[in-house]
């Protein structure tokens, strides 16, 4: 079901009986700003990019990524209040999404302490991700934000093999492709990264 969770067998059975699983191909939008959230989404497999967007300026700002066994804080908040979503979400890879109705979530909140513990743990994780984003936007320069972003995206060895385009990185950081290209060169000049055609190596 939802991996990495320790839940009573009875609750796992209820989840399986009262949820819907959908498959979402890579790059397909799952939620758009303004959508009514009548369910809580859980990521069974894959990765989802959650961001805010301004359609008038055609700009985006990455908030965080949601992986397997997790859910989105902003979608959860909207779902609990039967409100519209203030964020958008796109499948970063081929993903499986579990949809649990708001009504069912409220029932489990009353009947299962383990369910409440799960929701609280996921809520706190997304909250700290969001605070990191706010801190970076408020106090860090573009080169610092890009360097932190690259470190998060890198493997344990410090390599980014599946390199995103400059345009994709610009979307994630809410800036322009030209700024990303210029900042990558600066980071290389500062010996923080090493650039090649298909690889970025974190040096520090």
C-alpha cells in the first residue's frame, strides 16, 4: 500500500478498501491551482513536484518534492477544509497516487491513533521543507540557492547524472534560464562544482 508505514493490519485493510489508485505518467499535472480538493493524495511510488505558479507572469516557484509513502502538506490542508488547492503538482517521474476521500480521513482520525500519528509525521516533514524554501527565498542569494538545490538533487557521491535543463532548474528556483546558466559558471569558477556536457559534480 503506502510503503514505509507501520500501521495495524485492520487499518491497512480499510485503506485498501476505501481508496483509489491512479497511475500518472511523467510530466503530467496532478493538481492545478484552484482545483477543489475532495481527497488527500498519497504517493505510492514515484516523485511529485509541488510548486506555486502565477499564470499572469508564467512564473513558478518550487516548494518541495513528495516521494513514495508521503503526501503534500498544502494539498492536505486544502483537503481537510474541502477547499481549493493553492498549489500545483506535476509527476516528476511515472507515479502511482493513492486518493483517500476527505470523509474517510475524518473517520480514521476519530478511530485510529496510528492514522493521526502518520498524518502528523507527514505534516511536520512537509512543514520543514516549506520553511527551508521560505528561508532560501528570503535570505539567500541566487548562487547560494542554486548550490543548495544542486546538493539536494545530487547522489551520495555528489554527482547529478540525470541533469535537468537550465530551463527546468530556473522554474524550480523561480528565476530565468539566463540567470541559471550564468550562476552555474560562477559556481564552477568558485570551485564549488565541475561542469561537463552530461554531468555536474559537487566539489565542496
